[in-house]
């Protein structure tokens, strides 16, 4: 028992060691950032299994290139089948969505033909060619079909891309023409050949040396178009050949027939007939021959098939690859394990600390129990509801697909269908008669928002052969599956329909298999009707992420809300117990922390969407730059807040704190109501003005009440409560916004904000003393202040405002440190929402990021600030914070992506968390401040602070009009120059000597 008690005490001591916990947090953060950059090494371990290869080709340097995993992974391998590197797509994080073709040049640049699907089934939204090199990726060629009703279906119009003698060529099938392009020295796509297309094509290749174009058509013919020839000559192929893919090398055309599992060779200088080169044993759907005609590679939609022409009979099946970065993989896995252990320890420390806090405080224990119960119950209920919704959605989709399939069955002409038994049937009268009514039904479905596809199969009891499909991606008479143990065979054998899903090289699909019967009831074919699952899977993944993040945000918001109201209840209890209240102590009678919390929580709820809302509402009617106009409502609020913070103090002195607080909350609530009711730019502008006026009055009223304390200890506690309420409000405001935005639009935010401000107004009315009582309470304090002021005036010479504002260190601090630093905060409030919206990040997610940043400022900042001031002094900490702010902007300038912007916002929050305290401490310790008077100097400090925040959005709006990167770079350079000027203006040899002396270790001589 004694050992257990000692262990518990030891764990408690470790949990309460702030330095240790903070060190754990930062090490954990660094490890997580490391893993986020190298998480690819965790996916496959030391080996990689090829599961659904859709294309394999040979790069100009001999590297093997493979598209795998439903076109979402690109592999580049060396000569030993080790993975050099891997690109992952599917959502566009790394530049591509679904890779359909690829090539590599001699500089090892990778060219990927990419397609992007939207919400219209198999209709393509975009097709493009991306270049991946040492400096990331860039788009070389793009076509957008989002506004086109009859764009390409399922596959890109680009049939192939390849390198020939250092030039990248690609071939397009536009439906009417077959066009050949190449990229010139400027990387512009230039068309060099075009011929009319006879019909739908399977593949095409171009021999630039002879200006020769070879095309494989869907009806089984291969046509050679020589230079200037627009009609072409048919190549003699064995009857019934299905020429699915082509390649040209060393004056020989290579043709792959997946039906017969044969590779044919056609010598352009031979007897004019294609001859059998090799039997693959596997249906090769995509094929490539290297430039020297030494190596053949292909795919069978599962793995890679490879053969050397020097040993034609030897065919290699490649499906297991080795990871080339063995040691790096081991390192990443070790880091992953260590991160998990450290994360568990960090959670243990946090849990132990919370547990002991709960055991020592009954109120905290109650809150903890309520929050834990709420999170568990809400998560459980959400999980059940999501499961039910998923099942209902799946059942509805399956039912609708089955009904649609039954309708299509009734439209099939089975008598004509049975005649379509070979590739020669493609395009025949019977083929058209069967296909046209089915295509019309699919098109009607598309028009109604039901994005289905269909495929018809027949069987010869050996293979299951494709007949036709809507997108025309299958060959008539093409062997697709073996007849045997699979769902297709079961339906053909039993006649029982099957609903199933499949993930293959073609993607993820959900479909129904229905038997097709003739007039006598005999099963003659199989109908597959379904739809693409990729969009649904993305939506489900996104929904799960939203659920988890929303539950976490709700838990954090509830916890902080309950803690704030716990402070309020404790305050009320202390007011009830008269013996705990000093007779002449104003802060003991006004709930300052709660009032500041409500005001700033309501205001911070707007930060998530304000820039985006102003961008949406602004109509360009003002004679100023649009960037400045978008920032104007925010700047108006901050400007009026600064003005009313200055004049509000006299208002509070004349009419009393109670009346001032009621007025401030009323003005702020009126601003929220105006923003809610207006729905236009000018209404938001006016509303923000009222919000600024109200916040200025509330802010100065709370500070006035805090200053009317009886004793220095009470005053420090009061101002600490004001600061804590402000930070807590800013943090929880972002959390509330992230939760509410997932439920409704910005109008809901303004309703909730008005309710919070109404609560502040009620608290001000019932809990702040009336003017008569306030006068009586302040009488003694006023007398003490008058005596102290007289004493100060007798002891020191009176310093004027002009004297104070012309001091070198004061001017340098205001103009070179405080003002630009406060302006730089608009990186978060103005710049980040714009770039996040452009990257498709929702306002809800922005709010969650702000909530994380607020937690950093609230709970980590005080530790960093105290450590920096004690170690280096406030002056060095102030300079460091400004340098770090400029360096933080450099991250986006060097890596201009939304991810670097997110990292920048988090780092900015870390900087803010200690910069405020360091700047305040440095300024208050200046001899000029003490000579002028602390109270008056801090008033000017607040004015300059507000001025910086006011100018920030306007300056950012102006600079960003020159471009995102250019604007941030300019601000970074200006801020860096101002820091250097500050060091020059405030250089003091004595201060440097003190700093060196502070950092000198005992017993160690400095050089």
C-alpha cells in the first residue's frame, strides 16, 4: 500500500512539473509534425503489394513507373524493383486525384494525366497534365468541364503520354478527331498532327520520326496514318483480334490483345502482316515497350507483367516490391512508437492533474463528470445515428439501382443481343439497336441526378465477355472474368440478382447484377448497373472527421463555458458572504472576468467568417481597392473600439460603471442585431461600428472598475481576471463558431452572439452597484488617489504628453515594435480565411483551427512568457517575438501552400501567447513610463495597440492586392527592417553587458 501511495505521489509530482509537461508537449508536437511529412513510410512498411495496377510504363532513364490502387498511387521503381518514391492522390493533397497515364523524361520529371470527378457520377469535371519535379508540381495542360453537360465519361480524352527522344507527346481523342500534341521548350502544348476519327478508339501511338500515327479502333481494326494521310491504311490482323493497347519502337508496332492473351508485332518493313510475338498467359490491358525494344511491361489490372525480348518465353509476374528506404522506414516506425508512448504519458500527466484538481475541488469534479458523460453520450448517440443514416442511405441506393436495373431489363432486345458475340459486332445494326434505348435511359437518369452506368456481359462457359457499356470503355466480345467462382458466374448459373461492391484498378463501385432472360426464360446475358463510390466514400470520411472534431470542440466549449460560469458562481457566493468583501473594493462587487468573457466571446465568433462574408457581400460601390473595402468593417470596429476606449473612461466616471456597462453591452448587441437583419455589406459595416463602440465602452468600464481596488493585491487580481476573461472569450468564441457553423450560417452566429451580450447586459444590471452605492464605495479610494497624486506631483516634475511621446525608446517601441506587431496579427484574421477558403477549407474547420490556437495562447503562453522574461529579459523577448513573427511569414513565402499557412497560424498563436506579456512588461519598466505616470502611459499604450489592430486589415488588404506571396513577403521585409531599426535606436552598451552577465555561467570564462 505504501509503495502504491508513493507511486501516485510521484506521478502527481511529475504531472505538476510545468517544465516537464511543457517539454513533453513540444517534443510531441515536433514528432507529430515529423510524422505528418513522412507518413507515407507508415503505409506499407518494408514491402509494398501491388493490388490493382492500371498502367505500367518505362521512363526515359529506365525507371519502371506504375499506377496502382485504383489510380490513386503512383510508384517510381529502380532496376531492382525497389520503390524510389511514391505519390499518393485521391483527394488532390499531392497534386493529383486519379492518375490515368504517366511518363518520365531524362531529367526524371514525372508527367501524370489526371482526372477529377465531381458530383455528377462518371462525368469528369477536369482533366489535366501535371508535371512533378524537384520543386513540386505544376499544371502544364488543363480542360475544365464543370459547365459542360456532355463532357468526357470516366476516362480522360488523353489516350497516352510518353517521352520520345527528349520530347513529351500526348494524344487526345476528341470524338471527332485524333490529335497529337507535344510540349515545346516553353512547356506549351503544340498540336502537330490531327486526323478524323473513324469511331471510338482504344489506343493510339505517334512516331514523330516518320510523322506516322497508328490507331486501334473499337471494332478491332488498327489503322496506320502516314505523313499527310487523312484516311489511313488498315493493318492486317488475325480475325477476331481485340487490339486494346499499342506501342511503337524501332520500326515495329506492338499490339496487345487481352482476349487471347497475345502480343502481336507488326514490322513496318515486313510482309504487311502482324505476327504473334508472345503469349502472356494474362490479359494485358496496358502495355509499354522501351525505346530500344529490349523490355516489355504491362498490367493485367492486378499486377505488373514484364518480359525481356531477349527471352520472349519468360514472363515475369511482379506484385511484391521492396521499399528502397529501408533505414528511413525503420526510423519512422521507431519515431511513431516513441510518439505513441510519449502521447500516452502526456495524456497520463494531464489526466492525473485533472483528477487531483477534481478531487480537491468539488465544483471541478462536477464539471468533469458532466463533460465526460456528455462526450460519451453524444459520441455514442452520434455513432448510432451515423450508422443508421449510412445503412438507410445504402439501402436506398441499392433499392434505386435495382429498380433502375429492372427498368433497363425491360428495354433490352434479347434477340439482337445474342448475336453480339465478337468484336466484329461493334457498331453493327444489332449493336446500335440494343445500345440506344439503354443509353437514353442513362441520360434521363443523369438529367434527374441519378448517375448510373451499365455493362452487359455474355459467357461461353469459359470466360465472361463484355458486350457494351454506356461510356464505351469495354470491348465487344472482350474476356473480362473467368467463368467460375465469382458473383458474375453465380448470377449466370442461378439467375439470382446480387448487390455487391468492388474496388479495382477502375476505382470503387457499388452495383447490382441482374440476369438477362430471353422470351423463353433462358439466361442469355448479365446486366450490371451501378454507380461510382468514390464520392460517397469521400463524403463519409469527411462526415466522420467532422463528427469527431465537432464532438471534441463541443467538449472543449462546454468545459470552458462551465468553468467560466463556475467563476461567476464563486463570485456570487463571495458576494453573499459579506465578510469576504472589502467595503471599499470595487472589483469584489463586479464580475469583471465574466463580463469581459461574454463581450469577447461574442465578438470572436465573427473572426472565422468575417473576411469571407465581406468578400461575398461587397458590391464594389466604394471608390477604394476591393481588398481595402473588404477589410473596412473590421478596421471600423477596431478604430471605434480604440476611440470609445479613450472616451468611455470619462463616461464611466460621470455616469457610473453600471450605466456604462449596460450601454456598452446594448451597443454591441445592437451591432449584432444589425448584422443579422441587414444581409448586405453596408449593414455589416454599420453593425461592426456599433460592435466596436460597445466593446470599447465595456473594455474601459471593466478596467475602470478593476482600477478602483482597495490595495495592490486586489488590483492585480482584478486585472488578471480581466485578462483571463478576454483570452478565454477569444478562445471559446472560435469554438462556438466552429460548432454553430456546422449547424447553420453566419446569421445563427449573430443570434447566439446577441444572446450572450444580452446575458452580459442582465448581469451588468443586477450585479453591478448603482451610482449612489458606487459613489459611497469609491469615496475612500478617491481620497487615497488624490493624496497619492498630490504626493507624486510634489515629488516629481510633471511630464507632458509631448515630452513622453518624443522619447527615443518610447517612439521606437511604438512605431517599430508594437504597431507593426499588432498589424501582423491580421495574418490570422484577414489573410488566413482567404487562403483557407480558396483551398476548400470550410468555415467550420477554420473555427476549429482558431480554437486550437486559442488553447495554445490561453494555456501555454504564460509558461513561455515567464521563462523568456526570467532568462533573457523583457527587451530581448520583445525583439525575439517580432523576429519570430517575420520568420513565421517567411514559411508561407518559401512554401506558399495552405498547409504552411495553417502551420503559420499555429506558430503565430505561440508567438502571441508570450509576446503580449513581454511587450507589456518591457514598456512598463521603461524609465520614461515611470516618469510620465503608469496610468497615463498605459492609456497611450492601449491606444497604439488598438491603432495597430485597426490598420492591420487595411494594410493587408492593400498588400495582398499585389498577390498573396508578394504581399506577405513585403510585410515580412518591412517588419524585419523595423526590428533592425529598433535595435539601432535603442542600442545601449550597459543593457548588452547586463544580458551577457545574466547568461554567463558560473565558473566558465567568456571569450
